[in-house]
C-alpha cells in the first residue's frame, strides 16, 4: 500500500509514525505548504517524493491512497480531487466545514466506489473502544455523556506550538469528535441545541461554546468547548451509565473513582491514530467499507449544520 500524505504538520507526523508500524505500507510522497518542510519530513520518513502541490502526488502511478492532514477549509475539495484521480483517501476531521461540501464528498465516493474514510479518531481510541464493547455486549448503557474540550489559544498555533496558516473552529472541528462519538455510542441524535460566546476580535471565531444533545434511546450529552481555558488541555469524556461510570482521556480509561482500567488488550496498539490508519489500510485491502467511512459519519455534519443555524 503506497501512501501520500498531505499536510506534514504536527498531526501529519502522528499519522506517519503510525504508518511506519503497519506491514506492507510505503510512504511515497509528502506534500506540505513549504518546500523546506516537505523535504525535511520526506527525508525523516523515507519518502522518495515531496512537493508543495497535492496534484503532483495525485499524478503519480505509485500512489494508491492519500491521507489529508491539511487545513479544514481544503478537506472537501481535496478529498474529491483524490477520488477523481483514482486514489483512496482518508481525510482528517472534519470532513468539511459546511453541510453542502460534506454531501459533495459522499456523492463522489458513491460515483467512484473508492474508500473514503474520515479521521474520527475517538471511534478508534482503545478507551472508547472498551466502552463500545461493553455497550455492544449489553452490559453497559449510556445515560449521560459529559464532555469537556478545552484549549488555550490566542493565535493560530498547531499542537507543536508552531504558527499555522488557517483558523481552527470549535464547532466544525472539535465538536465533530463528540457529536459523532455520541451517535456512535448512543444511537442517532434526535435533538441538539447550542449557544456560543463572544467572537475573538482577531480570529473571528467563537472562543467558547456549549452543546446539548439527546439520542434516540434517550441518552443525553453535554459538551463544553473553550479556547479560553488556562489549564489542562484536551478532551475529557465522562460516560455515566446504568452499571458504571467511565472517564476517557485519549487512549487511557478510568472508572468513576479515577482508578485506571487496563485497555492494553482492546486492540493491537494503544495508539488511536495508528489504529485509525490500520483500519484505513485494511478496508482498502479487503474491499470493504471502513469504520468511520464518509457514509457513516455524514449524520454528524448534518447536526453541526443544524447547530450552526442556531447561532
């Protein structure tokens, strides 16, 4: 499986680190905003090609699939370009920043029949997989999810603290993780409400947001998001159920008393990004729909669209 990766920033390198651990995968091409960064990352991961233009990778016969870690505003257009070039594609979350663009990606996937997967990583973190296994086994049912997504951000910086060229978004990016996960765990969302705080004078986005949701089974979810939080950063999930309480922090899981639960045997890795990439590669090889396919996650983007209309 010969892979091109576009967007060689902090998250792109997480994918490259995961791909190195998957048998039969070759990293062929690195695409980045600057030639210097593209060359540096290509050398680090042994890619024989690098460029600043995605089209250069799509024109290559030795590229089977593309992973997009580019700015949100480019995701839909680039995912469509990949499939029209005959390449399977995994696009990092979010799939798009509009409902129309999300639908357009699905339309092209159906036309081409190629694998199109979206990076909804929470489906793959061992912590959340453990909870999902309990739900599927009938031993745990969610009554409520309480989720906090907190950052401290005043400028456009990536996870490495480096400047970036685009503006992040609480709704279309960070809320997408929880909206999709709640539906994945607790059935389709039948009601959703949202309010947002003041917009940043320079970034032009809401820095705080609150979302409430209800699933078809009656479970509820409260999601708090902030770029103003000067404290622990990241997303923390509390699952309150009929038989237990679980707290998920990325790949780690704890019970309600903060006692860690061993999830090392849930999957072949403890790294959610690696597991996500393994699913992408396996789905292509096996000719099947991947978990987190564009078809499966599309309802999430309809909810985000409906929430945006409330602002």
